[in-house]
């Protein structure tokens, strides 16, 4: 997964966001669980839920109903590890 992800959407869009997960060591792994949390710039949780897991790809829907900047945190459980990935969604 990449760091410093920024996605720009127009208000009213509804988009599927997908993240590909890979091993830096090129080792096999299984994603046990993945969730997302969306927080607005005031720090209030807007939405949370479970990601759809398809092999090594995670996805969820983002509805850009309000303008502003949102931080999306994806929490991934692989074996005994918990990994968090953040991205920013800017809605104008």
C-alpha cells in the first residue's frame, strides 16, 4: 500500500475506494479482517464499517455528501498483526 494517499472528489459523488495490500518481503499472507473509519476535519466520526476483502484487495464505498477534508483510516488484521493505513479525501 502507498503512503500519503490523497483522493479528490466532487460533492455528490459516490465512489468505491480500493486498496491493494502486498508483502514487502514477497511472502504469502491472508487478510483476516479489514475495517474503515472516516473522520471529518473537526475530528468527528462520519462513518465506519467493514471493508470488502477480495484476495489482496480491500474496498468500501465513500459518499461525498459534505464538502471538506476527511481522514480515512483502514485497519487491517493479518495473522497476529494489526496494520493501519491512512488516506485523505478532499471533497469540493
